[in-house]
């Protein structure tokens, strides 16, 4: 026996007090794996649907396979088929031999669902047959060269996913290797394309993870006997072991009394927690620009050792934290950390009256000690602070702590505790007690990180329930420190709007690229364009700025000069190129109105009213043109819906809206975000009704904008010959832009082009003519105004009108 080790049999039997140990549990890791599998399935479906044939790499593989001797081809097919049959049969036989009939039933269900789903997906995608080399086509071993098919591969994948939690790690790795080899061999043999294999594996993975999320997986959390053995290996003999903290049926911490009378608190880290945290850490590492993010793929052992190191450094630096006694393994892949137990309660368990100023100052004193020791806690909430019987505050839970941190991480600790304390005792007391201990400079430095992205998830959820508290806390900190407004620190590396915008552009390019396939023909069309019609399109586009200026001047009761308003609309065409949804243009208009003496609230309401007027006019034109085209029958394949259809659609829309309002979050969104702007617009509209000139400018200008762009598209189409009814073109423009402008890209970039090209080809315009006309329309109305817009923007800035 090695030094420091004590045989468990040499000590009296320990008393273990813990709740019933759940054999099957549903864990957060299972739910996160299901989310990941769903994302992979979505990507696989998109790639399989977008694939228009074999890639260059696959063509090269086919040529290499064609050079293979028939014996080698037969051997390759044989290896693939034998692997595909023996691997799942061995697993099923093992389940039957060990009488794991419940797992066997789950495997069969998941495999069946995966096979059926893959069959349906292949039928819907309706992919053309793959060109197989003759050597592969004629090869026979266990079955034809089509085996293993996509549905079979999906079933094998689902089988592996369902069985994986029940298998030893080494055997799991063997089966995963077999699956990867099988998939690669199917592609390398030229019997299928890569996207089909990816789709089959994705469907099988989704079916398996879905079943595990529904029925549960084996509990891999260490329990009392594992903890007892782990402590014994660390040289600690335990007399009693009692569960101290619990999450569902899983114990997360124990209290132990050793043979020599010491009281310990044993924290557990399990593989399930590690896998769940790994996905969360990976997402935050991708999305956020945070210097404290370590590699999200660090092993569980590495993370436990890191927590032990940070705890020891904090204790050595004078931070009052429980002393670390032991670190070790706890069985079932888990690890433990044993600390001296402190007779204390978390500050989160105290009432607001119990959180006196002295207690809060004690907490801030420990934050100051952390800064002196150059240790960042990075999850400093009231749950991590303990108050003992002598009124002293302790810090625990250094799981995500960081040694030798940058100043930004230390400021983050101050910001986190400011927020958590504000939730308990209010913004004013939280800021005041922090300044009393840390001083105004240290607290003011935390202002840039007083934002939701810098806070732990539990704190963010609490602030969502108290929406104004974070703003109140920033104000209280500014007053307590005597500093002005400080901008937020930019923490986002990857913004959701950016991802959505990239996806929308990718979809638009996917629609446009086939149309751009014959660039030579399109170039010929452009060279034959009638430039007189192009000049007419430029004139029509210029009219839209006059209409936008009229709309702006008519949206507010104050008098606004027309010429500067016109210049502001030209400048807005430049600003809107870098912001989605015309946000930049609306902000510029609001600033312009403020500079011209309009009250801030009135200016914001006026800009919103301009947007509402544009929407109402656009929808009105769309309804009128749709009725016109439907009655005239000028659009191919278009007819007005019958009354029954209209009623059913209206009732369905109302039903969906009613169901959405039953959801609290949707109801709060409608109450807090949608109704206030509508009320303000209604009040402003009532003021304008009694002033016919303003109302005429508001609605007339909005109509001029819509008509100007419509005429510009018609002129662009006429430049290439036209040949379709104008009413049909109007319908395409109004419907296409209404849908495409919802894209989160500046000016609907990509989505507008795709919608207009699809609409024009749908009413009978040739592909080359439609692409040429749309590209010309967007060049004249979207790109050409950039330079004049920039000049107008600079001019207005120099005149102090922005």
C-alpha cells in the first residue's frame, strides 16, 4: 500500500446517509445533446437539399475507384458490409445475453424511427441515383452494392447513441470508430454522396438523443460508497457521510465527519455535469469576447484541479475561504474536492433585514482581498458568500475562478456582486456599501460590465423579472462614484443578428446563383439595355427621397424645413447600408428632428409614425393590386382566394394570436414592446387628423416612396424588353419586398434580389431578363445613392444638423 493510503477494511464501517439513488435520470446533458443533435440535423438537411450533384472531390473518388481491380473493389464492399452487420449484431447479442431487455426495446424503437425518418427524407429530397463504378456495381458480398443503405446507417447510428451511456468508455470508442470507418468507406467506395451519409448519421443521432432525453440515461453521479472510497484513497477515514446538497435524485455535495473528528464538505463533479457545462462553455466561448474563457474542451479532471489551485491561491493570499483538504477521484468517472466545513449560511438565505450594512461591507472586504491576491472569482453571487456565527464572511465555489487575472475580470467580480446585492437589498445600498469599502474608482471601473452578458445566467433571469433594476443600479453607481455615463464594454464576438443575417444572405445567394449560372447570356442582356429607361429609373428613384422628406415633415406637428429634410433622407440612404431593418435611417431622422427643435419624445413618435404610414400605404397598394390582377387574370397562376379561404385564414391568424397571448412571455412582449409604440402613434395620428396638410404630407409622401420604387423596377424591366403586364410587375414588387424586407440585412440585401427574381420568373419573364432587370434596379436604387448619401451626411454634420 502506498504512502497516505488507508484500506477501507481497516476502519469501522462508515454510516452513509443519502436519499434513494436514482438508477435512471434525465440530465441537462441529455437535453443539451438533443439541442446539438437538432442543430446538426438542420445543417445536414440544408446541405442535402442544397446539393446539386456530386462534388469535385467525390468525382475524383469515383475515378480512383474505377481504377481499382475487381478483387479490391469486392474486398472494400465486403469490409463495409461485414462491419455494418457485425457491429450492431454484437451489441444486440450482448444486450440479450445480459438480459437488458429494456435497453434492447429502446434500441429497437430508436433504430426503427431513424430508419423510417431517413427513408421519408430521401423520398422528399428525391435525389438522382449515384453513378457507381462498374467494379462496385458488380461487387457482391453479403448483399448488393446498395447495402448498407441510408436508412440502415441511420438505424446503426441510433443504436450506438442509445447504447453509449451503458457501455464502458473503451467499447464506446471502438463502436464510434466503426461508425466513422463505415461512413467514410461508403463515401470512398463511390456508392453514395457525402451529404446522404451525413444526413443518415444526423437523423440516427437525433433519434437516439431524443429517446435518451425522453426516457433518461444511467445515473453516472458518484454516490456515497464512491465518495467514501475516494476519501479513503486520499488518506481520510470517514465515520459518517451525509448528503448536504441535492439536485433531483443526484447528490452534489456531502458532509463528512472523519475518524479524528474533523468536519468536511465534499463537493462532487460528475461526467454529466461536465458534458452539460462543456456545451454551455463552448457556446459562450464562441459568442463572447471574454479574456477569462479557457478552452471549453478541458477535461473534468483538469477543471477540478484548476478549482483546487485557485482555492489554494485565494487562501494563501488572505481570502477567507474554507481550507482545501483533499482532491481525488470518486468513481464512475467523477471527482471530488474536500474542504473543511464552515458553520455558516449563504448570504442568499438571509432576509433583506439580515443583510445589514456590516454584512455587506464584510462581503466587499473579501472582494478587496481577492483583488489583492490577484484572483478572480468570476461567479461572485450571494450563493458563493457565507456568513458564520461570528459575523465573518467567507467565499466559496472557485469552479470558474482565474489566477493572475486581467483587470477586466476583477471588475467583473465587482459588477456581479453589485447586481446580486441589488436584487436583495436594492440598488442604492448595494452601490453605497461597495464604495465604502472599495472606493469610488474601483466601483466605477465596474460600470462597463453592468450589463446582462457579463452576468451569470441565474442573475440574468432575476433581472428579467425586475426589468428596471439594472438601469437603477447603473444610476446609483454613477451617483455614488461621481462619474458620468460610461458605455458598455463590448463583450459579444458573435451576435445572433449577425448569424441570422449571414444565413439569410446565404439562402438568397443559393436562390440567385443558379440564375447567375449563365453569366455570358446575362452580360449580353446588360450590353443591350435601353439606357433611356435606365435614366427614367434613376429619376423615379430620386422621387422616393422627395416622398420620404414629405413623410418626415408630415409626421410631427412642428414645422420642419423641406430642403434639410430632403438632405437627411439622402444621408439616411448611406447610413442604412450598414444597419438592418433601416435602423440607422430611423435613428438619423430622429436626431435630425431633435436638432431642428422637435422634442425628443415627439421626434421618436414621429419617426415611428412615418414607418407605420409607410407600412399601411404599402399594404393598401398590395391589396388593391392583388384584387386588380386577380380580376384581370393577368398574372400566370394567380387568382384571388375564395371567400371561404379568406375567412379560414383570418380565423387561423386570430387563433394563433390568441394562443400566443396566453403565453406569459408573449403577452409581456406585446404589452411592453408593441402596445406603447402603437398608442403613441395613435395619439400622434389623432393630432395630425385635425391638420389636413400634415396628414396629406404623411400619407402622400409614403405613397410617393412606394410608387417611385415600383416605377423604377418597371423602367428597369422595360430597359430589357419588358413584355409582361405592369399590374403583374407591381404585384411582384409589393409582395416580394414586403417579405424580403423582413430579412435582418441592410436594405434586405440578398433577400430582395432573390424574391424579385423568383417573382418575375414566376409571371413569365425569362431568367436572364429577370436577373438583369433586378440587378439594374438594385444598382440604381440601392448602390448608386451611397456616394450622394455620404456627401449629404458629411454636409449635415458640418452644419450641426445631425
